[in-house]
C-alpha cells in the first residue's frame, strides 16, 4: 500500500470556505486542480493548488431532497471543468484535475450521484493513463460558522472499487467476499493545509485578531441547533427511502423463499419416486433414478434475481453519517449545557 | 485625495460625462482574504519576465467609491523593451469562465508582482481600461511586492493599490491635435485593507497554526469528532485566559503592580452578572428541558445506528444461507 499525502494550499482552503459560506445553506461544488508528485517509492504527494466553482450548482433547483452531487453529473459542468483546465494550460499552469469539492451540511455528501460521478471521473482519468485517485473534498459551512473548520477529504475505498469491478456487482455474496459495508464506501484520507513561504510571512506579520486566533464561537450554547433540525429532517426523509428500498428487497426475499419451498416440494416428490422405484427393484441402476441436481430443477423453476444492494448501501451510509453528526453535536450540546448550568448555579 | 495637480492637466479617471451619478473614482480597495493569498501565491508562477500580471475580479459598491477584490487570475504576457504583448485570448477565455461561475463579478483592474511603475505599466493599464476591461469605470492597479531590490531580500509581501488618471489631452482634444495617446497615466495610490468574515477567520486560524510550524503544514482533524476537539481547545484557551487574569488579580492584591480601574470594573460587572429577567426556577426548567432534548436526539441517533447495523447483518446472514 502506498501512502498518499494530500496538501491543500492555504488560498484554496480559504476560497472553498468563503464560497460555500457565501452560498450557505445551498450547496456549492467545483473541480479541484493540482499536481501529484512521487516523494519516494512509497509515498505520493498531491498538492491542490487551484479551485473553481461550477456554474450550475444545486442552488438553482427547488428540490431540496437528495441532491448533493447533482451538479457533478451535469454535462455542462463537466465541459466547464475541461474548459478551465484548457485555459489553465494555455496560461502556462501545469495543473491537472485531481478531484471535486462539495459543500455539504451534516454528512449529506454520501449520495449515489457523488459516488457515481467519482467513478465516472475515475474512468476518465484512467483512460488518460492517470492512475491517481479522484478525491472528494467536503466542507461543512454550518460548522465553520460556529468556529469549527470541517474540511475532510475522501476517495472511493479499495473494497468498493474491487466490488464494482467484479461481474456480480452489488450482490450480497460479492459484498461479503470483498468486505464492503455501508461504512467503507468512501475512505477518509489525512489532509494538511500548506502555506507557501510568502503566505507564511504575510500571516505571521498580521495581527492575531485578523487570523481568528481567539475564536470562541464554538462555546456558544445551542450553536448547532439549526443544523441539527435540518439533519433530523433529512434523516427522516432518508429513512423513508431506506424503507422503500428495503421493501423491494423483502419482496424479493418472499418470492425467493416461495420458489425455494416449491423446489423443495419438487425434490421431495422426486425422492419419493426414487424410493418407490428402489422398493420395486432394489437393483435399479443410478442412471434410471430421477436427478435432484440444480441442472435438473433449474429447467422447471426460475429463482428471482437478487436486486442490487447499491442503493441500500448508500442510504445506510448516509443514515449512518446523519446519526454520527447528531451524536457528536448533541454530545457537544450536553457538555456545554451542563457546564453553563453549573456556572449559573442551577440544576 | 486630490487629483488636480496645477501643472498637469488631469482628467478625472471616472469619465464622469458618461456616468454622471458616479462622481467618485474608487478611493479604497477591499481585498478578501482568499484573494489576498491567491495574489501572493501567484508570485510563484514561473515567468521568464520580470513580473507576472493578471486580472482582478470582484465587485464595486453602488457609488463606485469602494471596490472589493474577490478573485484573480494570471494572464501571460511578454515584455520586450518598451513593448508589451498581452495574451488577450487567454485573458478573455478565463474571464468568460469566471463569469459563468460567478455572474456578478466584473473586471476591476489588474495586478503585477512588481512594485515598479514604469512605461509598460501605463500600456498594460490602457489594455485594462478599454471597453473590454473596466470602462466606463477607471481600472485599479494592484502591486504585490515580495522582493526588496535595495536589500536584495525576500520581504513580507506588501500590497499597493493605485488608480490611474489619464494625463494630458484626451478624447476629442487629442484627436483634433493629432496626438496618438497611449499609456499616459498618473498612478495615484489609494488605501487598501484586507477583510475576512467569521468563516474565513475560522479557516485562517488553521492557516495560522500551519505558519507556526517548521514545515508550514498542519494536519486537519479527521472523522466526525472535530467539533469536540475544537470545544476542548476553546475551553483550554478560556482556562488559560482565566489563569492570566487571576495571576494579574493576585499581583494587584499583593501590591506588586498597580491595578487598572477599567479592568477592575469590567471584572466586577461580569463576574457578578446573573440573569435577572428570569426566575431561577424557570431557568432551571428551561435547562432541564434542553438537556432532555439533547439526550433524546442522542438516543434517537444511536438507536437508528444499531438498527442499521442489525439490518445489514441480518440481510447478509439470510442471503448467505440461501
């Protein structure tokens, strides 16, 4: 396993934070550009040096449900991404496409659109003999408003890619074989912010106040409540989706067990016939007995095919994200509430 | 600021006749912190020429007295003696792309990574002041200086902002005199300041953490517990501040230093402050309800999580058996 170090130039970090906070609560997204280097035989370094916003972001649409990553799939945005890259090349910047960024509140970033477009972009990369991984940078602007910088970077996990490559796709046996669960569709990677020398000089010479050193926003009581509310709403919506998908699966399981019961009946019947034959003539050669093999019963019965577990995987992952977010913010809130109550001498 | 210098015939840079309401040229420039870092980082672009130039994008205030720099990009150019060739095509291509992503942003002017103002500065300024550029508004010029030629040393980047006023006869007058005019400007320095809002400050606090390390790097926290880590950091900070103030108070009490009246008053009024508009009972009740709510959410989240696990495991077991 080779290690990947990902460095985000300070200006890119700031630009993403600024842009997504400006559009909050709407989601914004865009391509990330940079370079990758071999540090040594085992370590790769990816430097993200430029960022752009897509012209068509989610904010244009009125449908608030399930649309994180919707902008990734628009052809116009893909074309835009290539145009930007061409323009950069013409101005002499030696950068390439390294990934996508997305501003997303409360862990909503895990959607089929996001995963699909990461796969699509990965395929495009591989076509151009570029084996580096497509990265997904997620910024949560609701937290940044409370003084918490939430910038996380992901790639599609190895097990997910392996499962996709396998012909059986998202069938349960394939999932079990590869160890793919809803928790490891995406894999988080360590992310560092890097300052160039000149930026460093400038930052060191500026005042503490302008650097946001003294930042006590996160101590405010109930600071996370608006986000918690929207997260719970999305949680309920996603549970409906989850149940819908689960119902399809249950339907499949019911028809499967019906078919299996029929096959068993059929097998019993044949066994009985075989026994009768043997009773009449104990020396009946085996070739005259009725076969119970799969090759035989599959002529008479057809098992329903298993529906893809892909949707279930993604929705479960999404629900898990929501729950993790809620757990953290309520733990946060509890700590603050108890200490404030103590400070006010009540409880 | 005075643009009228008696010896020179200076036209106010705003072409007031076209836009009578805009009587003011920009008198101050606000640079958003992401743009500032971007400008500084663009100094690193390799260019065979002495300087790198590029376009400034952003917005103007309603009365045009203030411009806000939000974005910038590099435009390739070639300098040869007293001639300059700007790659207009690249400039336009990138501008179109920025325009698509940020329809409200307009060209404000240009930047150069050299503090020098020479004949070429005027020529480039001409390019940015024309109809495709900032017309009818005057273009601004921004310089990023990271190298001091006198001491031959790298210095902390210095940002300079200027607005150019055309010098000499212009328009009809110049035409009637048969003068070919280009690049005659008087560059008037104007004020600039860097602004960052709360979210940017949050990000800057991490950039600043990186600046205090040898490698100029800082790793961001992973996973979902970032908030709790931040909470711990803030509480520790507060703890440190309380230690500071109690040390100070102790010193004042022991007579070591003389106390400051303002600090004393501030402490007195803040330490004794208690909510007075609400009774203790109802406050207690409100707190308890709040705590119950938080616990409820935590419980909801953890029970859904267990359900998810259970569902995934059961499905796997059943499917595997079949």
